[in-house]
C-alpha cells in the first residue's frame, strides 16, 4: 500500500509540473506572438509535450486563460478578512484595490496580466471574462458601494451600478496602463493614489437635479440597463 501511495504522489507531482510547464510556455508564446496566432500545436512543440498531455490538463487554448482567471477570482475571496472590519466604504475599496495590485505584481506578473488583457481583444470565447458582472470582484464592489450609499458616505446622485462600473473601469484602466508600460511603473502606489483621489471626489460630489453631469449619470445607468436586457433576450 505504501508503494502505491508513493507512486500516486509522484505521478501527481509529475502531472502538476507538466501542467505548470504547459501554462508557462503558453503564456510566453502568447506574449511573443499574440493569443490569436498561437496554436495548441505551437504550445506542445515548445513545451515538449504531446497533444494528449495538453488536453489532459486543458480542454482548449482558451481554457488556459479561463483557469488562470478563475484563480484570480478565488484570490478575491481571500481579501474579505482584510476589509471586513473596516469602518468606511472608501477604506474597503482601497483595501481591495491594494490587494488586487499586489496580486498582479507578486503572483501573476506583467506578462501574464498583459496576455489576459490582450486576449479580450482577439478571442471571442474569453471576451466576457473582464466585463462579466457576475465576477466576484464586481459583486464585492457592488456590496461595498451599496453600504456607502446607504450610510451617506457616497452621494445618492449615483446608483450602485453606475458607481461600481466607474470603479471597475478605473481599475482596468490602471492595469492596462501598467501593461502598456511593461510593468515599469509602480502600479500599487499609483492605483492607491488614483483611487484615493477618485473616492474623495465622489464623497464631495454635490449635484443638483438639473446639473448636466447628473443627466449623464442617469443616461449611463439607462444604457447599462438596456444592455443587460439585450443580453438576456439574446
């Protein structure tokens, strides 16, 4: 029994190494040639594995990124303990943003993040990952924004959806800029600074019913609602 157990453990370790090798090879090729232009054959040849070994671990080329994306989503669950006891919605948002940027820098690296972002421009199958409102990070921010609106920390000129969308788009823009600069800028410091300013501006917003900005917010919310209905129909 012990021999069988040791053999099983070794096979599991070998499988894990092969899977990691395939993933790292794929990310390297995606970064060099683009996600769209790299094939499964290219990945297998470069990694020195058979196509059977590839499909044993990944059902498709897209699944490489989807699996990585799911790991990112799981990481957001671990952030709860860091912000749960904080008093204000702004503090909670900043804690999440700090955690997000730390993870990108320390765990993923700019190459992997760049590939994930670039794939959304070239792959129809993975195009909705970053924009999916069912994502964990989107739901968490929605809950925090709702807390801020109910407590009066954020002005009620905004809806939960419009303010959450604003924060998500700001986060994506900061990450995208970091990718374009090949990770040369300090994304953690910059993101914390940008969001501190944005949250301060949001808290200080005082718009009258006739203010043009208020009209923009309402139209933006209506556009979002219409888009959701169109997706449900299709």
